[in-house]
C-alpha cells in the first residue's frame, strides 16, 4: 500500500504547484522557471560550445538545439517529473526538474 502511494505521488508530482525547472551552466544556476509555464517559453543559455536552446512547455522541458556533435541531449526528449534532467554534457548545460515543499515525490518513514 505504501509503495503504491509513493508511486502515485511520484507520477503526479509534475502537475502540482511547486514544480519548476532550474537551469545550470556548470555549477552556476542561471535561473528557475515554473513548470508547467503559461504557454511555451524558449530559453537560450551560453554553454561551453555555444548557445543551447531549452524549451519549457506544458509537456515539460527539453533541449531543442545544442552545438554538441552527437545531440544525445536533443534526442532525450521531454522531461517532466521531479528529478528528471535534460543535460548537454559537452556544453555543461543542465535543465533539471525540481520540486519545492509543495510537490513531494516520496515520503519515507
């Protein structure tokens, strides 16, 4: 029963208040934006290899364009649950879905 409750909380965490996207370049936090946003939003971050375009939408967050050679970050698609991250390793850019106190992803006793 507890396991089912934890899975339910985790699965629905992305739709609750308090979920946001934190964007980093290396160790520096560039900013945070609520998820889901009002409409679609494009964020451009200057990475080590050049500009990385990040899209926020009701579907989640994804990297739309990156100057890296293999584009694994672009192919990873949409990320929407707390703890998910879109990462361009060569550019050192991370868009991580995080949750505040209002959006729990698990409870352990």
